[in-house]
C-alpha cells in the first residue's frame, strides 16, 4: 500500500468469512421477513403478523425482510445487524425465553445462533465484498472505505 500500512495476511479470509456470514444470515432473515410481510413460502402475510404481534408486527416484518436484503448486499450491514439483534432479543424475551433453551421445546436456541451470526457483522462491518464499497461516497473517503453508517 502507498500509505505505509500493511494488509494483514489473514484479511482475505476475514473478508470471505464476513461475506459468508452476511449471505447466510441475510438469506434467513429475508426469507422469514418475506413470510411475515408478503405471505411468501407459506407464511401468514402482514395482516396475520400484525394480528399476532400487534403493532410491533410492522417493524419486525419490514426489518427482517429489508435487513436481510441489506446484509446480503452489504449495504447498511451494521445497522441491519444491530436491528436484527434487537428483534431476536425481543423474540427471546417475549416468545421463546419462557420455553427454555432447546429449539425442540420452542426455546431460544435458534435466536441465539442468529445473534451469533450477526454479532461479527456488527463489530467488524461487512468486509471488503460489500456494495457499500462501490458507492461513489466511498471513493471520496481517504481510506477508500464507505462512511461508517453505510457499512
């Protein structure tokens, strides 16, 4: 690099790992959000989601779907990861926590696994393979990285 900084040798592996995390978590959330929002994949749709969850059904359905798409694309990844972690904490607190840990009994095991997928994205950002890196705004930054909010 011209600025005297060296790239750690494991950085390509980290970037690839973050891409895999984003695509897996994003696909899961986009699919679940599509069920809640549009009734896709045998889901109930927005009306039934709001009937079951109350007014919180709107931001949960929209957040899961668009947050999942944001993760897959690598756009607003940190914001999406943080929002989806909050949704999963809410799901644990309001639905799954009372059933214990194991998924077989309706517990929060899966929610905790999803939080584990999202936490590295929140902490480290989306990695090199993200749409945010190719936006015109990122070219104006001296580091070549997008504004933190776009990561």
